[in-house]
C-alpha cells in the first residue's frame, strides 16, 4: 500500500513531501482510523469501488468483498437497525443532486436524519432550494466541490496501489506545487488507474515552495467565498505547472468527490468537470506555442452517401413495355391427348424414380439398424394406398383398418398384414443418414423435396399469372405460428401456385434458408424467395410471367429487380417500403368516399404505386399494370348497393391472390390422417396430399366436361394401389 509519510523537511526543501511505498493489511488501515468518521467512509468506498483486477480469481474476490463489507458495516458492533441506517444513509446521499453530494459528505453525517436536518438548515440560510445554488456560478461550484474533493482525497491516500495524493484547493497549491504527488490519476468508468511517478520527476518541473496560504479556505455553500482571488490563483497555475498534471489530478478529485458511483452519475460528473476544465484552460505549453497552434475545430459529420438514385415520382399512369402473353401450353395438350387415368396422373409426380428412391433409402436405413426389411416398390405403393384411404375413411386408431369389416377395410386386410405395414412405416426413409447436411433442417427430406419440385414444375400448366405466398403444414409439436391462416401452428412452407391452386414449387421454412440468390440485391428473406421462384419459372422458358404476392414480400427494389429479369410483378406494399412516394396518407383517405384512389409513377424505373379505398385502404406496387382501364365494382354501404371505381391493378391482384388459398382448401378436405413417431412424417403426408391436389388439377384441365370430383379421384387411386399391389403369397 502506498502511504504519504510526513517527516522533518530537509534544509532548503521547504516542507516537501517524501513518498514512501509500503504494503499494509487493509485491517490495519481501518483500525488506525476507527476513531474518526473518515474510517467508515473509507471502508465504504473501498467496498463500492472494489476492482476485480486487484485479485487473482473469483474466490479471492468473494473473500475480499466479504471482508470489505464487514469492515464497513461492522456487524460485530452494529445492530441490525444500525446497519440498515448505514445502507439508507448511503442511498440517500447517492440520490441527491451531484452538487450537494460532496458538501453533504463533508458534514460526515451518521444518519439520514442528520442529512435532512443539514439540508433544511442550508435551505433556510440561502433562502432558496439547495439544489439551485450552483446555477450560473461555475467557479463557485468548483470551489464548493473542492471541499468534498479534499475530504475524499484524504481517504484516497489509503487506497491500495494508489500513491498518496495531497488534494488541496488551488490557493493552497499555488505557492508550493511540489507538495502535489507524482501520481497521475486517470479515471476510467469512475475507477482510478494508478501510474506512479518519482519525486525527482516532479521536482524538475516545480518551483520553490512556500508556506500554504490559508486566507481563503473553502466554506459551505451558504457562506461567502473569495471568488475573485480564487480565479486569479487558478489562472496563474497554467504558468506555474508544466504539463497538465494538476489538471488530471483535479479531474480525478472532482470525479471522486462526486460520490455517485453509478454509471449515469459518472457521465454527468465527467461532463461538468470537462466544462470547468475548458474554462480554466490548463496547459503546459508556452504562450508562443499556443499562438502558433491552429485552432481545433470539431470534425464535420460524414454524410452517408447512398448509391441508390433518388426516386422521381410523377402523377401519371403506368406505361409498361412488356411483351403480351402468347405462350402455348404444349404440355397440357399432350396430356389431353394421352387421356391419362387418375393413377397415371398421380404417378407423374410419384414416378418410378421417386418410388425407387424411397425403397432404397428405407432398406438402407433398416440395414443400418440391423433389420432385414427388404421392402419392395409394390409394398410401398400398397402403403401409399392406405395413407390415401385414411383421408376419407377415418378411424381413431390405424389398427382399426384391419379390425372393422367393410369394403374398404377388406381391401386393407387383403393387401398387407398389419405387422408388416407397421414395420415398413416405422423404417420409412428418404435420405442416407451418412450423408446429411447439418446446416439443412430438412436434410432427411431434401432428396424427396427436390424430386417433387422437379416433377411439379415439369407438368405445371403454363400460365401467365402465379401467386407466391406462405402456408402451413399442421403440426402441434412445432413452434412456428402463422396468423390469418386456417392452420396456424405447424411447419411454415413457402410456395408458388397457379391462380387455380396447382403447386409449382415449395420450400419448408427454416432460419438459415437453403435458397441462394444474388446477395448484392439485399432484398431480405421474402424478396430472395420471390426471386428464386422467378428463376424456377424461367427454367421453362423466357416468358413474361406475372407474379403476385402480398406485403411481406413486396418492395420497390424487388419489383425493379424482377423487371430486369423480364418478369412482371404486382403486390400489396407496406407504408415503410414506399420509398417516400407522395401518396395521400391513410388517415386522410379514410375520409374519402369508397372507390377513391391516388397513384404515382417512378419515372426512372417505370413502377407505379397506387392507394385505393375499398372495403379498407390498400396500397399496391406494380411494374406491369396501372390504373386504366378502371372497372366498376358493386359495393354495399348502409344497406345500399352502389358502384365504385376499381383500378386495373387492384382487380388483377384480387383475381390472382386466391391461388394458395384454393390449394389449402383442396388439401384440407381429405388429408392423410396416419402418422408415425418421426417428426417429418407430417411433411411426408403433406407432400402426398399436394401431389394428389396437383394430379386432380391436371385431371380437371384435361377433362373439363367429365372430370371426377376430388373424393372419387382420391378413392380411385387408393383402391387401385390396394387392389393391384396386394401381397397374394402372404
């Protein structure tokens, strides 16, 4: 421990301080001051400002904190009420204004009542509130705070690893700067980092010292202070002290005297001390150097320069330059000519390659578990037949399909034994566990997802309009939630469909999406998914497809990027993505009549934004369709039906937005009910239902006059698999 030891001054030294360093236990320090009120304050400060850097480990830190707290509160001599009074007293002083804390600590109160009494007396003496006495009096505040600084620095002399600082007012230091310690106190977060300097280093820059001038001692705030003399003495210090050693000690003293060890209080103290220091203008440089030194000006703020050109909005209609749609769907014509039955349509998606994948991976997985399964394609088709049957013949337990005697149950019993079905279903697999991508959450289904997406796109109707949205695969074990959908809990699935509900492409949602697009576009998750779906469609040919999507995906940047690909796009858009388009605000438009709309076109990219008042306020963005031709829409208002104007962009979006909803409606009617214990079995069932939906969509397109309904179509496929794939030998 560093301690200042006063001793007889040598001749000609004029009472200079000799610095001596020695280590003493903390217990001896507090016991030596036990008779004084400084001892208790010192122990409190050492407990509050204990640093973890002073010890070698957490166990030693805990032991030191226990000891410091015991030295401060002294439970062996203080009662519970006295300890409580000490804690309340500390908190009361802490919450006082920073200008009063140093003065209150200088009074050395022993209870909260003494603090209150002292503050009330101070208020009576000054005739104003105690918290206002420092306003407009920077120098008076400085002198007042030094009273607290002196008392605090007396205790600071006993802190470990800090060389003794003799903190005196400027009047006391002006004639004897050599008495100031060599310690350079630098504050970081309210704690002192000691940097020792030898006495010889200070002696080189100090002048001959004299007797301290105590004509102007510090007084409480209610008494007069010789402010003029203090200002003169402080202004002479910059010539007497080389460098800013005294200034650094002054800052440290004031911060330490503030008494507020909270982060907020320290920031306030530092700001106040910085203002005072600028007024005093301490410096170790000569006047000539200061004159030659250029004035320091704050660095100007750097303005953010955006590479994106500013949008230029104009009140006019859109003039798109896309080619008209003239593509011929040759694939659908071929399907019509082939006159495929429901089973053949279903096996356009679950083809021989897909069934072979399932058989190989299932047998491979069983062999890894030391089970000789040897499942065949015939048995997998039979299993699919039972899964399809469960969509319209529902039983509480799947074992009941072998127990109840009726036409459908007899098909199940004659097709496959229950134990064999359970064994195959428990080992049903779609990927090799030895080659899984750990970054992909759905890696065990990835081969099946890729195969189905390829087949869905291959036989998808070639149409002009497609809708991209999100849907849910029901699963109550999932933590994903989607509001506004018939199924709200399950696996979220991104999907693109035709306007009639044919699924073209899908991808289960995961935090780290496997969809890869150009990162330079910076479109976000929704924009990246739409761009990927556009790339999928363009694989069939460079046609001017028209994509529609909701506000989750839409942005002006996305619509512009799709236009560069030659893809038309329309979608609802959120207010914070309109790129400062000067449309009528929503609140004002609500006061207008239904059918009112406002629109603006971006001149550089030819993109329109339109806001329309229909059943509600809707904002849309498009690169392909504008206002004209506007149509008439029947609207019921106050039991009266009248016609309102509907822009072309609104009409197009309303016609396309039902694609995913139609698919969800079809799947929900007869979805697979049999599930296994594997987490991904629900997704396998969803893929089977989607394939059945797509097959039925193709059946309706190929046979518009004699098409089967969905139930008959599904029953046809289920019965065919059970009747024609039965294991007769078994």
